[in-house]
C-alpha cells in the first residue's frame, strides 16, 4: 500500500464533527494544520484536489490525525494557537507574516481588543499587549470577536465621556462610556476574553462558575452558524442580526385548520418574542364526504397541499419589511420545501441561505442521526459550517413543529 492510499484509509475513520486536523512529517512534526466543520469531509477533499501545492503537501505527509472540538468556533481559535506554536511549513509557504491577522488587547484603565494586520504588528510588540494569532482569515477573526463580545462585552468608546455609545444601547458595551462599570469589573470581562482566545476552556468555565454563571449558558449557545452568516450570506439589508435563523413549519389535522409557524433563533438561542403565526388563507382545497356517528353523510373541506401553504407563509412573511431579515431560512422538510423557499426568494431578487431537514427515522435520539440536510444559496466553503450545526437545525425544526402544532390544536379546539 502506497503512502497516499494509507493516508486515505486513515482519513476514512475521521468523524463528521468539527475540529482541527494535522498533516505530519516522519518525525511527527506538523507540516500543515487546518480547521474543519466536518473533519471527515475536509480531509477527503485533500485527495481529490488538483491544486499542485496541496498535492505536494499531501505527498510529503507521513501521517494525518485530528483533535475534535465542540464547535467550529473553538476549532478556529485552536487552529490559530497551534499555528503560532508550530508554524507549520505549508501554513506559511508563499505567505509572509503581513498577510495574517492578529487580535491585540491594548492595555489601559479599560483595555480594548483590536484586530491588527500582520504588516502593522511591529508597533504592537510590547510586553503589556496580549497578542493572539496568527489567523489566516481576517473575516473569521472578526466574526469570532463579534461572537465573543456578546458573551464578554467590551468597550471601544472613550471612557467616561458622559454619552452612551451605540454599542452600549444594543448591549455590546458594558458602559465604560458613561461610567456604568468599574475598571476592576471590566477587567474581569477582558480576563475571560483572554482565556477564550487562549483556548483555555476549562479555566474559563471555572472562572465563570465563580463570577458569572449566566455566561456559561451563553457560551454554550455560541453556534457555528454565525460564522456562516458572517461569511457566505448576501445581506439583504443592513438590518440583519448575526445568526438570525427563521424556522418554518406547517401543521394541520388531515388537512383541517391548517396553520403556519415561524420561530426565531438568534446566536443559537430561541427568541420567542419574535415568533409569528399564520392562519392559512389560500391553500387549495378538496371536498370529501364521510359518515358521521349518526350514520349520516357529512361534507368536509380538506386542505392538502403543504407546499402551497409553505409558499403562502413565506410570501406573507417577506411582505413585513419592518421585521428583521433572516440570515438563514430553515424549512421543515426536504428538497421540495427548499426549492419552494428558493423560488419565493428568487421572485424578490433575494439570496438568503436556505436549510431543510428531512426526517428519515423516528423520534429517538439515534433516529435523528439519519436526518438529512438539504442546503441552498450557500457557497461550497460554507456548507461544512451548516453540517457542523446540524444539531442546532434539529432544535429549530423541533421548536417550529411544537409551535405550529400547539396553534393548530388551539384552533381546532376553539372550533
């Protein structure tokens, strides 16, 4: 068995999970370190590429292995820390340090995180400045920092200016601008931010348990889908909120009392204040007769076409320009439902990522493994982020289903 065939055989055992992977030389030293939303799919792609530089790297590798992470965001941070530690040959070949991005924590009464290009690094090389990186993508570092700020708010405004900044008004600044937070308490936030970007998850959780237990739950809700929203979506308007997913489901009982439901998840967490319900108005109907308990024939009007109902709900939702626009639309169902959503958007010249989830098993946890993702309007580079966030989309599906059924039952009972 030649070396490439051996590496292929090893890679087939990689999990379909997020993490960091390593191509190593004969001495076990990494020659390339990368991140992936799906380790299995990413490694498999290396054996199909026509890129000569990547082919050379794979041919030079003696072994390949991986380290799993809970989320792609953790993989992004781990990748940067490992590249800094090892500076693998093929991570830096054809690059100079100016092409990388770094996170710098500037000292002061209220320390400030800033993103620095490699070409600017010289003026930040100071013993009191904390540096994280290199990150191979400015965009990914920017998105990671935006995510972290929702959990560990920090200030970039002028301290004690007497005027509340914009970020304070939307909850991303703890209030250094108006003296709403003491320097001591503020620096605890920065300390947690440093632990976060250091990859010191155990220390961070221990610190949060002692000083900020609520942040632990927020940390658990940081979802990779936000990385997708920050990179591969076309923003329809300037109103978009990072990671806003709208999930849709249709519910009825044998076609009677059909309703549509919209649920909203933001940064991986439910936002029930944004939920909406739709009483189906124009679905196609069919009249049938059935025998009642008194033996007499009874006429029933039945709605059958779930696709038409979904189309109606999406069209009515998009008429509400005053609502925040979604960055991802989720539909409960398979290819037909995704195509319907895509057609509705196309008529409005809108491009928003669409994710469908087709159930192939039952309702047990093991059956969920067979759920099939259908993805549209997402670039190839972003698909692995969707796959890595499958569990989140299952939560959206279940919540949309629950919300739709509860409204449908309410209407049937009322009638």
